[in-house]
């Protein structure tokens, strides 16, 4: 799991310069603002799950991994239909960031991980001025951990 996290973190660091903070998702943005650890926005918080695995040898598993990237930013301005186009576009700028994260990871592959493929994307409604979108991507890899 460590190698997968580092692969995603390194790719986002190299490809999405607008991100100011990339870390494991430990609920940092879910805490009240006065209890929140120091986070620079916009940020990407990474979570990794293995919904299915399959033994392909006594000491090797094929792992189907889901990498969830929570992208969060403190949005200023309004996006309603009566707002001037320039101001509305500025307030919607976080969507460009979401697209950049998607483009950085979609179809990306390494010798260790199969190409990443987005399987879902959803936004979260928050009352604290933070706009949040989660992108879920699938990848597979062979886990040889049992041999080491």
C-alpha cells in the first residue's frame, strides 16, 4: 500500500502544481476549523482500499485497488446564473483543479501498477465554505508481500 500511495502522491506533485497539500486522508478537513491541523488549500487527500484480491500463487495475490482522491478548496464567490461571467468562472476554478487531477492519473501506469481508470466521481455538500470532490480510480497490481 505504501508504494501505491507514494506513486499517486508523486504523480500529483509532478503534474498538478496548483495543489498545495497532498496527504493520506485522515479526516483532516472533516474537523471543525478551529481543530483542523494545518492544511494548505487546495489539497488532495488520498485513501486506498482493496475491495477484492485473488490468490494467483501461494505467495502472490492480484489486488484490485481503489484509490480515492478527495480534492478540497476554499471557494470564494458565487456561481449562480445572475453572477457576472468572470466572477462565476473564478468561483468555479476548483473544477479546473478536479479536471487536472483526473487528467494526471487517468490511464497513468507504471511497471508496478496497471493503468489507473476513473470509476466514479462525486461532490460533497458542505456548509463550511470548502468545496470537495472525490475521484475514485481503479488499478491492479501483484502483491508479492508474502515472500518478504
